[in-house]
C-alpha cells in the first residue's frame, strides 16, 4: 500500500494535496546511549501502521560545542 495525499478545501474549492507532512529528527548521543535512545524512539513512535518511520544510525566524526570549545564526547553531553 502506498501513502496517499489528502483532500483540502481552500476558499471553497476542493484540492488534493499529494505532499505528506514528514518529520526528521537528528539526535546526537554518546555510544553508551545509542541503544537506549533507539528503544525510546521506537516505543514513542510505533503505531504499527505504515509510515512509522526509520532510524538511521551513523558515526559522528567530530562535534564541537561553540560556547565552551569542548570537543568529541564532552561536547555531545
């Protein structure tokens, strides 16, 4: 089943909107928190229906906290 748009009325005229609203979160965590973060997102976002989303896990080469100059794990928090 493919995602479908929705119908909307604007100034009395019916329009079909094919663009679906989506949300993208980018979250940086230290390695120790990766699995807990994934589990929390899955628990909060899972509806069991198409469109629940995906989680992509990738490494972060460098992180710098501008205010303090901290780098790496210390900057992520």
